[in-house]
C-alpha cells in the first residue's frame, strides 16, 4: 500500500512492512561459512508494521566528500522514530543497517549521486519481536526498497536481494515480495503460486535466542534436501495440512525450552479437526499458526471465540495478494 501526500518541503510515502510465515522449515546441512542451508516456503501476510518515509524536497546532503563512509553518511541522511524500544542504539536497528548497506554498495560501485535528500522514517510497530514473523527483516527490506526509489539509486530487485542478504537471512524474501520457495540461507528464491488462505496466528510472550537454537544438540540439521520441482508439486502436503516429510525442525526444541509456545501450539492443535488443517510454528518461533478452511474462516462467531479462548494474543490474517 503506497500513499503519497503533499506536505511542506516533504513528500510522505507509507508502506506496509508485511509479516511472513514458514509453511515448513528444514535444515539440510551446515555450510563452510558456519551458516546453515535451509529449505522452506515463505508466505507473506496482509498484516504487519507500517513505515512512513518523509523525504525532504529542499534539504539535500552533499556526498562529494571522498572521506565520507556509509555509516557517517547514513547518520547525516536518516532520522528514525518509533524504534527506541527495539534497540538502544540506532546503529543496531535493522532499518539503519539496511540503509547503511545500501549506501555502502553505492559507494563501492562508485555510483553515489552528488546529493541525496534527508529522509525521516517513522516505524509504526504492530508485529511482536522475536516471533518468527520476520518483522525486523521486513522493516529492513521495506527501507531498502523505498530508499532505492527516493534516492534514485536504480538497483534492480536481484541486486537489492544480494545486498539484503548481508543485512539478514530473511531480508531477501521481503524484497522479493511474493510467496516463494527459499533455499541456501534464504536468498535463493523461486516463486510459488499457492491458493489464498486465512490463518489464526497466536503470539505467545516467549523468545528463545536463535543462536541457542542452532547450537542445541537435539536440533535436526540433516534433512534430505528436496528439489524445487518436488516442493512445487507437493504443495498439498504442507499448505493446509502438514504431511511427512514436511515439518519445522525448530518446533520440538522451542517447545521444550518455552512452555508458552508449547501451550499455544497445543491450543491450536486442539482446533485442528474443526479447522481441517495442521497447526505449526513459524520460523524459529515463537508465533504459531493454524491454516483455516474457507468454511471456518468465514464463520466470524467461531473464529472470534477461538481468539477469545486463546492463551495469548491472536489474530486472523490472510496471505498478501
């Protein structure tokens, strides 16, 4: 969603920074660089944060100074509101890191414009942090896409995906902007056409450190890799229900470490027969979700009761169209 509003010496762009869910998540092995190879199907949702970009029309920063690095330039160009509760320092925020990576790439390629507009970014946060919904990564991707437009840097989508992968493993899918099969660390993306779906998403107040999860001795890291064609052809095995071999390798580890996640997942599993689907966790947690059959999703009284009875905050959301 884009909204352009005339303002005194500034234009405002508002964008949805969508959440994602993983319909399944496999680890197929560890790489030489220490990262893990993954296989998953990402779905983007019509629910997320909002980012507001106010680009000044008359306050321009000169970039001609050859001694200026990306970090210094980023500090001169960007101000950020709404993120103070996320990181103590702006430099640790993924929005700032995304802008800095973008500028570093332009500087490295010697294509930096002589002047750039100052941009004020306001984050309207709705997604819980550490939930496996990709909120921070989505914020970073949205920032890269909009700044590429505002500053007319002319990076292609593929180039932005490569830059985004240096910021975070989930950033590329949000730059890609559509449902996809993901491999590698999440940057090898192939479009997949899936049926529209509604989901009941629960967000328990729990978080397990990602590094702790990857180091856990019970985490399964050797799932046999599947071909893109197999994943495309077998979508019925993981969209509504979840059939072997499809699963989320993090689920047993997270539920053993975080009782609130186990409780939320157990609650959704108790609804599976009525929903005609399989409950599961997204990413490395903590959010869990239940796909809803159309007959259930349209029963407003029923889904309202499910949310009211849930052990934590719940939302009915759909896939991004």
